[in-house]
């Protein structure tokens, strides 16, 4: 792990024992198509992940295949993240990621959800 990432983890109090750390490089995610592909890789999405927005949202709200209870998504080179897309698309993706984080923080979001999903810290950092 490079010094820049280590510094961010330290400043955010992210402990690798407690957090699954996903590092997304914005330079590899200039379009929505490549973002959907890359985020599937960094979170080790299952083979059934369809690389579309609905599948993304579904997988990010599950994450049962990961061995940690908390999640940290670091988007490096964020100034070029989704640069080939409209501002509206970029804002929609960032808003969706924030919504995922809020849903993890507020489990249960609906009756019975706590049976299969625990409240977790899902953080997103753009650098």
C-alpha cells in the first residue's frame, strides 16, 4: 500500500482488521461502463453481478461475501472519476454511494432487515 493511501487510512481511523478497504482509481473509471466494471472488482462482486446500476446498488447493499463488517471505499484520482460522463451522471453515482452508506448506518431500514444484515460503517473518501 502506498504512503498516500496509508496516510488517508490513518487520518480516517480505518483499521484493516475491522474494515474491508476498496480502492478505486478514478483514472480507470472515466466512464460509467468502466466504473461499473472496476467497482465490481474492488468489492469482489459475485459472478452474477450484471454491471449495471441496479446490480451495483443490490451488491453494495449485500456484501455478505466479504469477511469484514465495515467498508471503506477510497476513490483516488477523483478529479477524473467519471470525467467522460455528464455532471448529472457523476452526481447521481456519488449520491447513490452516499445513500448506500446511509442505509448501512441505519439498519434496519425496514422490518426484518436486521435478521440478515447488521448496522455497519460504510465510508467513502474521494482524493
